[in-house]
C-alpha cells in the first residue's frame, strides 16, 4: 500500500518515496520554551506524532527529530518578567511541554536537539554562507542576503517584490534589503550570548533548525514539518540558507498542519480565547483531547469549542465500552490495523476517514460471532492514532456517588473557585483512586 503526502512545496499530493527506506528522516519544529504551550502547539505535536507512528508501521527505521528552541528574544523577555535566569526559564517550560505531550500520548522523538548545544555548528554554518557571498556583516549583525538566492519565495508562493514592507513598516538600517534576515545578532552584557568572529552575540531563530537538521539527520531529509504559520518566513528562510550552504534541498517533502481557531475566531491573547495545554489537560483526559484534534484533517483549520470536547468524550467512552471485558488477555503484538483504516491514513493522513472506519468496527463488535478478532483489529487501528492506550478495565466507569465522594467533589469545587489548583489536583487524585473521574465543563 502506497503512502501519499501533500507537499507544501509542490502544492500537490505526492507519492512518498524516501531517500533510503532503511533510514527515513523526519524533522518537526518544536517549541520555543518561554512560556506554557497552547493547544495550537498540542495540535502540531499530535499531527507529527501520528505521522511518525504511521511511518514506523510502514518502514523499518525512522529517525524523528523535534527541536527545543532555548535561545530567543521571547525567552530573554520572560526571564526579565519572571526574574529568573534564562536557563531556569527554559528548564521550567521544557519540563511543562514534556508533561503536556506525555498526557496527550505524544511519543518522545528519537532526537530532541537544543539550540544552545549547537552554537559552534551555527558559527561554521554562517561562515560558509559568508564565504559563498550569501551573507554579509553589518553593524555587528550577520544577515542572509535574500537577493543572492533566486528561488526565495518558492515554498510560500511569495515573490520578493511582494514582500517589500509598506511605508508604515520600518526597515532596520543595517539591512541591505528589506527581506534580508538575521543569522547572528549582538548581545548586551546582561543578555545570553557567545563569542563569535563577529563579536559576542546569539543566533537568529531561522538558523537553528537548518544547523541541527544538518548535524543530526543530514543535508537533505525526507520530511520537514510544522504549523502552517511557519511556512513564511521561518521555513522559507531555512530552505534558502540550507540550499546556499549545502547546495542541496533541505527536505524533499514539506508538511504543514492547519491552524487552530477557538469558536471560529483566531486564537489570541487579545481576544482572551488563548487556551493553554496544561489548563485543558487539568480538566480533560488526554485521549479525549487527542481524538478531538484528529477529528479534522490535519491540513484544515480546526474549530475548537466545548461541543467538540463533549462529543469526543462520548466517543472515547463508546470505544472503551465496545471492548469492555474482551481485551484483558489480548497481546498488543497481535493487534493489526484494519486495511481500510490504513488506506485512509496512507492517503495524506486522512484521520477523519480512518476514525469513521474505527467507529464502524467498534459498532460491529457486540453483534459479531468473532468478537476477539474484531477487538484486536479495533485496538491495532486505534493505537496507530495514539488512541485506546488503556485496557478497558483501567477506564473509570460510572458508579453511585457515596457521601464521601460527594463531599470530596464539593471540596474540589471550592478549591477550583479559589484557584487553589494544587488542592484541586490532590482531591482529584483521591477521587480517581476511589474509582471516580471528573470532567470539568
């Protein structure tokens, strides 16, 4: 069965043909760790985790890298706001991302490179660009000369002449061209920085991924992924600097997931509809959130609202109820996915169609004479999407609420109203041990 992916570069669906079937490489842009992640970060992580699961099913060896950006102006600003060292900020929020991703059943990448561990490689990368006359030094900055790369704009579909800022946008006086981007910038004495041939400073954001890809995966990789919002300028700039440094294409397939909207509005702090992953995970099971994310095709915008969560909760419960009492002695190694599910997933990761097939299998179990085989197929299919991670007996079932439980629920409600989330979580854990699970709506 062939795998087809939509390539953002060619703007069409293409047959996926890896460079080496024994070493398939995929890189997805990870978080910039200056604050807790939002549900848009969660969607991207789930999409590329699912794609990697499918690749692992099809090929013998997959190397998946997802980076951590731990040097950035936003991180410096956060360290000032929170009165913490940059290293404390990055450690704190890296740990938060790891906790959130684990609860969403996002598997660890094979490689998780940190930007600050690759400063020497970045300096060498810049030197190569300067030698090739693709970069220049100006006012203690090193910038990429966009005019030196005729293919600039091919990924995003933009022309250089259309990128010229209007009269209201001020162009930095150290730039030759308005579209030139920073490879290296100076750091003040009180800011994080490293010594370089151009003075003490730090790398530009776009440089980091190109350097880490080259070191860990090679000059050309199979798949480069990220959110749709990264197509320009981040991925466009990565593509340009890598092609000029290595004289090779950075990636053969560019895969981008659509953005997330809250109640059909763009998610933003100004609209006060900014939903953090940790807050959502405090109130809802990670499998429910994951199913909600996968219910729409990854390239389409995802409209997030309470109805989506409510429906996903019911659906997850129905899936577990369909296998209740039948999955106890099943070995996961015996659980193979359904062919129709695979066909849907191999067609540009069509998770809505795959889920429809999974739900269809689930409904057939109770009436089937061969229940165990159907349960195996259901589990094998759902696991490929990161779902049905428990035995059905591990899931909490409805039960009559005792006075003890009712009192605990009241105490937890008071703690939440007082924003004492530590106490709220403590009571929630007690309730879980008593066999009661709460979904806050």
